[in-house]
C-alpha cells in the first residue's frame, strides 16, 4: 500500500474512534476502558514481535517506542478504571467489598 492509502485509513479510524467513544453512555465507560486496555495489550505483543524481527534499526526503535507508549496506556487505563469503579462502591466499603466479609446485599 502506498503512503496516501495508509494515511487515509488512519485518519478515517481516528474520526470513527472519536465518534464511537463520545456516543457511549457514561454507564458504559468502564467496560469501554477494559476493552481498550485489552487492545493495548495486543499492541504490546505486536510491537514486541516487530522489535524482535530482523530488519532495519528503525523498526526496532519504533517497536520499542510502541511498547513503551502502549504500556503507559495500559497502566494508566487500569488506574482510571480503578477510580471509575471506586465511584460505585459504598462509603466505607473495602476494595474487595462484600465478598471478603460474606455479607451480601441480597436482602433476604
């Protein structure tokens, strides 16, 4: 593929991603963060494969950069997801919630 085709696909993907994320209801932002963390982990695996392949030194440096940036994205995503899930916890509840104490909220 030539450069213009690749650039066109990238720009189109940026627009589609922008509109998909902004059209998601706030209740679904936490699952969306989990999915983007999973996608970033696939990018890390691909970047590791690209870095290990025989080829130009530029490919190795680009692979290293992709690994670093995707790793930052994964760890930041987990931190944001943890903060979003903390909003749904009751005040004074531990991180493990009722599972550790055995006191559920079943109401029977």
